[in-house]
């Protein structure tokens, strides 16, 4: 599933409104892969914080699984650098 891949998250970060000023600074447009991976992790952390407002248990489980898949993908990419 594409939405669980670093490449997809990396592409949508710039177009996603981020309400937290600190996270917005961390998710600026960058070029180096290490910066892009860090940006992805900050964005996923932000989304994870937002997910605390989800009350549906099925949706919570889907997010938890997606979050872990994305972080696993980021970790894998880091091992290849």
C-alpha cells in the first residue's frame, strides 16, 4: 500500500497543513535524503499526536499499523545509506 511508504509520505508532507508551528518548521522543503527521513519522522510524530482524537478503535488500529509500516520503511532506508 503506497500510503505506508516513505516515498508517498515524503511527497505529501509539503502539501499537508500542519497546525503546530514547531513541526511546520521541521517539515520544510529539504533535498538531502537524511533530512527528508528526519522530516518524515517528525511528520509521522505530528500525525500520531493528531490521532489521539480518533475515537473509533478500528481507525486507531489502522493508523497504528500504518504508522509502524512507515517507520519500518524509514528505518530500512536508513540502513541502506
